[in-house]
C-alpha cells in the first residue's frame, strides 16, 4: 500500500490523464475543487492542506516525479503533459488570479504543517507557480482588471500582500521583497525603471491608486494619496538627476537611461 505522498502523486498523475481525455477541464477543476478549498483553507488541517497543495503543484508547475516502487512515470505520455500545458494557457486570467490571491491570503493563516513539508505551504506553492514562464503572460493579459477592487485591490488581502503578489507575477525570479512604505516603493520603482520593467511599474503604482480609491476613502484621504505619489516621483527623479549631474550614475539602469536621454537631448539641441 503506498504512503500518503505516493498516493497523492498517483492521484495527480491520474487527474492529468483525465484532463488529457477531456473528462473535465482544468477550468472546471479550479472552479469546483481548488477555489472552494482555498476559500475554506483555515478549516482544514494537516495532511489535507498538503494533499491539495501537491495537486496544485502537479497541475500548475513542471513538477518532477521521482521513480518509486508505487509510481511509474511511463504511464503518463508526453502528449498528456502537452495537453496540460495547452490547458494552462487557455485558462481565464482573472479566475487564475483569484486562485493566486487566495493562496497569498492563506499564507498568513497559522497551519500545523511539518517542516519536512514546508514546500507545500501556501507561500511556497505560490512562488513555485509564479515562477512558471506562462503565469506572467497569462495574468498580465488583462492588467487593468488585475489591479481592480475584485482582485489585487481586494480588501481580503493586505496592501503589502497585494504588492508582493504583483511582484511575484511580474518578477518571478527576483528575491527582493517589496517595501511596505508607499514612498519607498514608488522610489524603488522609478530607480529601477527601464523598458522591460515599465509595464510592471505602471501596475504597481496603479494598484496603490486603486486601493486608495476603492477603499471608501474620502476626498481628503484620496488627495493625500495622490500627493504622496507625486512627492515620491518628484523627490526620486530630483535625486537621480542630481546624481547624474555629479557623474554618479553607479551603473543604475534608470540612471544610465536618464543619462543617455539627457545626453541625446543636449546633442539634439546643439545640432539645431
């Protein structure tokens, strides 16, 4: 009789086969199995939490199945995994984002998960899923809705966790943790901005704006938030321009970009 881990490994392989033969869709599995479980995560304890976490890893990451006496990888054909990959890319972005939002919300729930299974905790599962190359492409296909009140601006998750989730989606390989201070956060966004990060930078600033607007703040609070964003932008740009004028670019991507742009404008004026 296989142990618990092998049993769930075998079940996940079986589910992948069922998806291949279209017994149900990956969307159906998320909507009727995974999301209801995540909504009631705090009601479950070990080992149920780890079992479902293992299923999510099997469905949404390139998880490797070591050979054991109970599991034979050859029972799953390459076509089954190709079909699963196609199913992932066909998912509805916002429903998938809901799953990620619930994962990061549940990461704050105290659960008695053994240290030997720490890779199956919500935050670990979330990081593994976000590290997949297809996840940013899927989630960022509807950027305006992603940072709306129903998703990352939802009151169910803290502002810090919302920014952390957006950071994991946009920069899955980064080990940096976003600041909890809006001024510092905006400053870091501008300092590190280049053509590759501009899209994610726009979403991070927009998320601060949307949360302020949708959290039923009055006009004075909303005006204060806008002033905070404006002051942070002006202060950071002023600091960068001062460094450039002193020749202290320090290999900063944003500084070098601004320096290049300034040099270009000076050259352009000189030719007029």
